[in-house]
């Protein structure tokens, strides 16, 4: 038996269900009447009622029986209800399905963000729509599919100074001639790139940038600092 903690069962990787209580609330029907409708439907479909049964607790701590129905059974149940009630149930089911499609945690959302940013940058390069900025560093940031350390800190909501201190402490980066550079390892090559060049006025620059994989790695490596 299931115990109803929420009006719907929306646990990750679980089948979407709607409880008889929510159906009753949405349709403005008495819960016991909806329960009777469900029992009749399950009997006519030759389905075992206990397979769909559950319980819920009131604010007073009293426990009562309810049903949890998958989408198919919900649609069959309300097919005999008024059109306006069916519409409300369909709208609610679509809302719940859309909720299940949302990223379930910060890292998944971050991965989606990184992929989206990389796709945008690729399109910018293919269509030659990138316009140079007055600041030459910003110009090189836009051209690549990687992010500067400052941009990475903003994306992760990670204080820039703290992030750099963590990377220095763990010997991921080191300082040389005023620049932050990655240690040359096979792993670091996937996480960072180093851009060098000369600006219009002959100013030489070196900038360490973080790849999409690098942003994900920093988020996972320093999850405790980020409060994940």
C-alpha cells in the first residue's frame, strides 16, 4: 500500500499517478463518491483494486484509504464526467508531466545550461554573427565555447576569489607571472584551455578558460562549497 504524502506520486523515475483525493478536489466531488467510481471502473476492467490502493493522513493524524491511478486509468475514469471536469483533469495531468521533465537537481540543470551555451556559441561561429567588443578580452571570450574564470564563478554562483583559492589549493591551477594557469595533465586538458595572443595595440595576453566539462567538474568537485 502507498501512503499519500503529496497529492501525486512524483518521485524521480516513478510512474506519474494522480490520487483519488486530488481528482475529487479538482472535480468538486465527494471523495467517497470518487472512490466508488474507481472501484466500479477497476472491476469492469478486471483490475485488482489493491494494486492501486493507498492511504493518506489528515491533519489530526487519522488514516484513510485512497487510490493512486496512472494516467490511463485516470482518463478512463473521467471519460464519464462532464466535459469541463475532464478538461481540468487533462490540464492537471499535463502540468504534472511537464514537472517531471524539469531538471531534478542543480547539476542536471547546470549540464543543460552548459550544453545550451555551447550550442549558442557554435551557432554564433557558424553564422559569423559575433561582433568584436572594445575590450579585447571580452572579444576572445565570445569567440570560444569556453568561459573565463570570472564567468564560470558567476554561472556557478561561486565567489570568484573562493573558487580560485580552491583551485590553487588543490593544485589544479598555479600562478606564473601574474597569470593563473592549469597544471599540464591529461585530465586538465579536458577542463581548461589557455588563450594567448596580441591585441590591436600590441598588448600580449594569456587567459585560462574553462570548458563545458570543466564547469561541470568544478561544480561536482566543490559541491560542498556550493551548498549542493
